[in-house]
């Protein structure tokens, strides 16, 4: 009976020794700074803003290279904006190597929202857009759209 008791006590001592060693070798709990915790949601905002910037840049390049589109080519501007913004989305996905596709989704949402509501900013801040794009372009946008609306490939849908 003494032998069984000793072997049991030996096993308990070995288990306790292993658990003490594991506790000492365990990684320390991570303490993240506020900036590290805000990085993930901040990346969504950054991807969304990248989508908006892609459309702004696309419209600027179109205006500088082609000028004001003729009336029957107005829809082409939206398709080109969406195509170039889609290219930016693909570049983000390639940069992330297929991981975190939700950032590409945020970029796409920003690009789509800006493509279809861009003219509302022109109505709200015409002086800024006159300096950036030109007075003739602002007049063109105001002639072909309405304030507080959605421009779906040339079809104006009022908000309210």
C-alpha cells in the first residue's frame, strides 16, 4: 500500500511541476495600445476614402483628357469611373494578397456611393469644383443633374 501511495504522490508532484513550468513559459498577455486597436476600423475608413478618391481622380482625369462629355456620352463617365474604381479595388486585393477582402468591399462601397452621388457635392460646393475642374464642367453637371438626388447612369432619382 505504501508503494501505491508513493507512486500517486510522485505523479501529482510531476503534474504540479509541469504545470508550474508551463505557467512560467506561457506567453504574456498582449497589451495593445489604443492605436493598435483602432487600426482595423481605421483601415475600413481608409479603404472607403480610397474609393471616394478613386472616383474624384477618375472624373478629374476624364475632364482633363476628354473635356465635357457630349449629352449622349454622359453615362460613359459613370462606367469609366466604376471601371477605374474597380481597378483600384483589384489593386487593393492584390496588395492584401486575397486576405481581408472586406477592405476591398469598403473601397467598392465608397466608389459606388461617390459615383452616383458625386453631383450633389458639385451642387453644394460649386466654388471648390470650379477651381478644381473648371466653370464649364460645373455648369455641365448642374445642367444635367438635380440637387439632392441619385444619378444612376443618367437617370435622376430625387431623394425626397
